């Protein structure tokens, strides 16, 4: 159908309007920055900045997501290789990988070539895949992940706790890191059930040698609680909002001074 082809070509978003923002992840015990998550922002022609809530879903439907994600992974690697050359002690960046991306058979080859092109080792780019992607219990998905893992990529399970997969399903899934939303750790939880759930997730994850990164940490109280139950890696507004590359450089500038 020609008309449909034309209209979708006309509405095809411009890649250069999508830029990476960076949100640091800290070790709350040492104060050290241990990495950062790459989060996409849409710079609109009217000057406003749009978050992914307004475009990810439609891009996943249209299939454009793979193109956008590869564009962002590229920019992330470009920034990281430049920061490394400039002597910033940044260990890794975590990028988001849509479930849709994993259906592209060339994804592993694409990522390998990308890192080679920028002279980065495989440990440099962590792949965040949302928990719900695994709930399909899809053999093909597990194969792709096994491939990425044997290539040396570190896979992080995003939004752990938000979906329906049980801790038991972790035994079949090749991930090493759980990203756990701790935003629901609110002061209004009088029953302390949230705290107990989080404590159990952390204990179980550690028992099966998985690391945990707590996301959505907004207050000192939450950070202190997480530390008290053994979760040291944290990300959230309490530490920093996602910021553009130039602003992120100021943050890592401080790290560079401290690491001297
Ligand atoms: P996510 O991967 O779970 O990312 C964390 C979200 O929490 C981000 O929202 C971040 O800005 C927000 N956040 C960080 N700290 C706090 C906090 O302390 N409190 C609260 N309330 N929120 C916090 P954002 O940037 O709007 O992204 C939303 C989702 O869009 C992401 O959730 C991720 O699933 C998706 N996404 C973002 N960038 C990309 C991308 O490049 N590719 C793909 N496929 N998905 C992306
Ligand atoms: Ca994520
Ligand atoms: Ca998340």
C-alpha cells in the first residue's frame, strides 16, 4: 500500500533529535561512581525536551526502536571512548535494550563491531533488559542472551520486581545484575512490608551471586536503609538526575580529581 508507505516515511522521526542523557550510579559506601545509565531524550523543534514515556512505546510498535537504540548506543560509545581518552575514570555505561531489539539476529554482531570500532572492551557497555521481556519465557530470547554473555557482555535485568517473573526463574536466565526499583520504599509504608520485600530480594540475589543496583533512590533515608540491608550500588534523584553529556562531564570531573 503506497499511501501507507509514504505517510510512514513522512512521519519517520529524525535520529539526530534523540540524545543520550546520563544518570550516575554510585557506591553509597565509598562515594565512588561505578557507572551510569544512558537514558534517551527527544529534543523537540520547539525547544522542549521530551522523555521516553512519550515515544518508546510507539517506536516499539512501529519497529523504529531498533534504529533509535542503535543510534543511542553509538553516541554512548562515542562519549565513553572520548571520556576514557581524556582520563576520566568511568568504568561502564548501561544502555537500555528493548525486547524488540533482541529479535534482530544481528544484534550481537552489531554490538561487537560497535565496541571494536570505538576501541572499547566488552565490559564497557552493560545491557539493560526489562524483566517483562523474560516473562515470555522465550527460548530464542535466552539464546540471544547466552550469546551476548559468551561474547563478554554484562546483562542487567531492569525493573526487577515490577513484573511477574519469580526469583526462581532467574536460574534459567543469564543475567548477573538486578536493577531493582526501590521507589516504592516510601515513608508512608507503615507495615514495613516493602522494606522486608526489598531486603529479601537483596539477600536472595546475593545468595545466587547476583549484584543488585537500587534505582529510584530519592532520599537519604532510602539510601541509608538500602545500605543497612547490604545494597550499596544506587541510582536516583537523591544523587543526580539524568543529565546531558556536558553536565555529566562536570560530575566525572570531580571523580577524576578524587581518583588522583
Ligand atoms: P528505566 O530503564 O527504568 O529508567 C529509569 C527511569 O527512572 C528513568 O526514566 C529515570 O529518569 C527515572 N529516574 C531516575 N531516578 C529517579 C528517581 O529517583 N525517582 C524517580 N521517580 N524516577 C527516577 P526515563 O528517563 O523517563 O525513562 C523511562 C523508561 O524509558 C526507562 O525506564 C526505559 O525503560 C525506557 N528508556 C529510556 N531510554 C531508553 C532507550 O534509549 N532505549 C529504550 N529501548 N528504552 C529506553
Ligand atoms: Ca533501564
Ligand atoms: Ca528500571
